[in-house]
C-alpha cells in the first residue's frame, strides 16, 4: 500500500488550490447571497480541465485518475461548495456515464463538448414522487419507432438551468418495472422541454437547481443510452461514481471549515490567551482533524478501487455516508469555535454549515447509503 501522491496528483491539487483562492474566494459570499451561478469561474474550470477530469483526451477530457479528481474537488469545495457540485455532476454523473456507456457517435457529439467544458450537463433522475425510491419513475418515454415521446417532471436538478445537455431517466415499459427504464440524452431548447423556476435553497446557493418539465418532447432513438431497459442500471452505476464526487465535496467543506477554525483559534484571545490553549477548543480541533483524515482515506480508497475497476458501490457509499457526516459535524463545530463571529456571513463558516447539509441528501440520502452498504455486507457474507 502506497500513501504517497504522485507528482502529477500533487500538481493538480496545487492548481485547484490556487484556482480556488484566486478565482472562487473573491465573490463567494456575494454569490451565496444572490444565488448567483459562477458562470465565469466554471468557464475557467473547463479551461483548466476540471470539468472532464477523468475522460480520455480523445473525447475532450484531461485523462487523469480518480485520486486526482478527489484532490481537486476537495480543494474547490474548501472554498466554494457550489462550484464543487457543478464540477462533480458534470464529471461523475454526466461525463463518466457517457464515456462508459454511450456509443461512439454519442461520445463525439455530446461527451466532447461536455468534457472540455464548452458546455455543462445535468443528470435528471429525481422526481416529485421518486427521490430515494428511484425505481418509481413517473416520467414516461413512449416508443414510437424511430423516436420516443417524453412526458413528465424532474425535480431538484443540479445545473438545471445552465446545462446544455441533460441525461434524463424515464419509464418506457411500466410492466417491466426497473427493467423498463431508459436513459436519454436530451438537448436544451427541444420543443416541449421547459425549465422550471430556480429553487431557493438553504445551501449551495451558487449552484443552479431547477425542476424540468417535458411535454410531448420528441427524443430520437439514437439518443437512448445503451440497450433497451438499461436506464436504471445505468443510473445506479453512474451514481456509484457520483458518490465519490459528493464524498469529496463533503471532505472539502469539512477541511475548509477546519482550516478556518484552526486559524481563528490560533489568533483569537479569551481569558488572556489564544483560545487554542483552552482544552475545550483544542479537543474540538483534534476531533475534527481525526475525522477529516478518516474521511479522506475513505475517499482515496474508493477512488483507487474505481481506477482498479472494482465494484465501488459499497466503498463509494461508505465514503459518502461518512464524509457527509464529518462535513456536518465539523462545520457546526467551526461555527461554535468562531462564537458570535461564526454566525455572521463574513467568516464563511456559517455558509459551510448550510452547504454541508445537502451532502447528506443528494446522490442518495445517508439512509440510502446505509441500504446500499448493508445489502452489500449481507451479499458478501454469504
Ligand atoms: N450499483 C449497481 N447496481 C445497483 C445498485 C448499485 N449501488 N443499487 C441497485 N442496483 C441494481 C440492482 O442490482 C438491480 O439490478 P438487477 O435487477 O439488474 O439485478 C436494480 O438496480 C434494482 O435494485 P433493487 O432491487 O435493489 O432496487 P430498490 O428499488 O430496492 O433500491 C436503491 C434501489 C438502492 C434504493 C435505489 O433506488 C437508490 O439508489 N436510490 C437513491 C437514488 C439517488 O441516489 N438519487 C439521487 C438523485 S441524483 C442527484 O442527486 C444528482 C444531483 O443533482 C447532485
């Protein structure tokens, strides 16, 4: 086992850290206040290769490994968790799914612009009545020979308003249950495809979350991903990788909040000494540092196993379950260490606390991660 990062991985980590400090930090509070999407910054992330990090360069990607991806997301999320989710969804749910399962024509037409950051993508699985229970899809795609007719509503879609291409999951044959579900590539602007109003959210307010409405949208058959009936298995496979992205986002929120709390504790004085000299504060920081290291190790292990081509459903779920709890706990404690200052926006940690919550909800709630992990434990113990 080798815990050393390669030179290339360290370079990417440094590049993402520099980008976050120079491009994302200025304006992060304003974007959060105004729910403003970081258009300019996301464009630059594309130019740096951060939006298609693991995609083969022949499809416009940067051809890096999953550890480099975890390192980069952590650095971005330390400063701006909203930019990190834009990056995670485009890399893990959209580009990785297309690279692994789309055909050559689909890759050339859709993956190339998505991986190079020319455009961004969205992944539309959740519905008003199908969040955790993802097999209960109400969106329908009726087979009409050379095309499908798509009808339904998707909810809480990250990059919903800013995406150009959408992967949409829909039921084509309800009798076959999850084996009758398909995944389609849908383009913004197609007749009958409307984007609902932007959601007013607790956290990750710089990201762009919308419902999507489909009314008799004509989707050419060549835009179906994989064989007929593959859509649910596609979504599950893609989400296994996505959970590493969200785990890394959570890790970044935790380490960002910890670094601010440590710095504050070393400078703020109370009772005639820096507050880090009070055991009540020092022990909080010790707990934070320990749990962050454990979360980081889980993220690295999940990423390493993904690169080895192993089944990552269990380890990816573990990484997300644990890292999202660490993000929540650490950001709450960072606010506590900052005292009254922590409760005001200028000090960043209250935003991190609000941003942390979603990591326990999207790409499978913590309860869903426990279903995935427990089913895997049972299966492997037989
Ligand atoms: N990996 C691979 N395949 C999986 C899988 C996994 N983690 N989980 C389930 N499957 C497969 C099963 O093997 C089965 O396939 P076969 O029939 O071919 O064998 C099929 O999926 C159905 O599985 P189950 O019978 O276990 O289905 P279920 O209904 O009991 O439960 C679930 C499945 C795990 C609970 C699933 O519904 C789930 O993951 N729900 C959460 C959905 C989710 O994560 N939504 C996030 C939305 S996307 C998002 O948030 C993006 C964003 O904007 C940030």
